[in-house]
C-alpha cells in the first residue's frame, strides 16, 4: 500500500475510523508515517496529535482502544479508511461516536444478536434469554423445533397475524441457537451468498 504522506505540508493524512461490524463512522484523526507504522505494529489505531504534537494511541488513557481489522487507502493515496473493533466508546465525551451517534447496526437482526449476547449474561430472574441459556443447548434446540412446528401449523390456517408472530418466535429462537453454538447470522448469510454465486 502506497500512502502519499508528502502531499500535505505537515506530512499528515486524514484517517477515517469506521466500525468493522456496524459500519458506523466513529471518528476522524490524522496520521504521519510513524503513526501509521505503529498502528500496523500494535494493531491498535495510533494518531499524530496536532494539539499535543506527539503520537498517541487511541485508548491509551481510557482503555477504549480501537483494534484494527483492515486498512485501505483512497484512490489518490492521501487518506485512509481504517475499520476497527472498538473496545468501548470512541469519543472522549463517552459517546459511541464523535458525532454522538449510537454505534448499533442499522440492521435490526444484527442489533438483536447484540442484545442476546448482553442478556445471556443477566440473571435468570431478569431475562428470558438468560433463562433459556441456563437450561442449556438441548433445551434451546428443542424450543426452535417447537416454534418451527407452531409456525407450520399457522401457515396452514388463514390467520396472518398468528403466522407472522410464530415466524418471529422461530427467528428469535433460531438466533439464540446460533449464539449457543458460537455462531451468528452473518456466517449463515455468507454461506447463502456463496450458494447464490454458483
């Protein structure tokens, strides 16, 4: 990858930081060649601070590091797009992004998977999800089977509301089962995309 650090008088190029999973833009910073090299070495985003006149690794004080997943340079070789996994809020104000946006996926199913991951750690008295995980994999798989049968039964009738509600129940419990097996919907979609391309 060729980056034209000499294009600007200060030797800095802008670096747009984007969440690898949600695709939300988290922040904008600047890098000189040394910051870029350190970012690659640490696999954590490191900028050149124009105000402090030094290198700084994002999260060095807060612990909210930005773990690098990929780096791309634009067509003019003078700006970077860095996709990351953020370890906590990105903005110094405590917000998810420097534009005060929530860093949740616009895809509701991905967001629902995040909620499932959070709620499985709650107390069983507080969360249906936690209660299902406490019962174990076999119970979750059994529940998916029950919901599938109920959806099929409703499909044979003419009550669209009941059919759609059973469909929602099946999809929700399927996401529980994927999580319990250590997988997610994105992996399933990858398989479907590969099949579609054949």
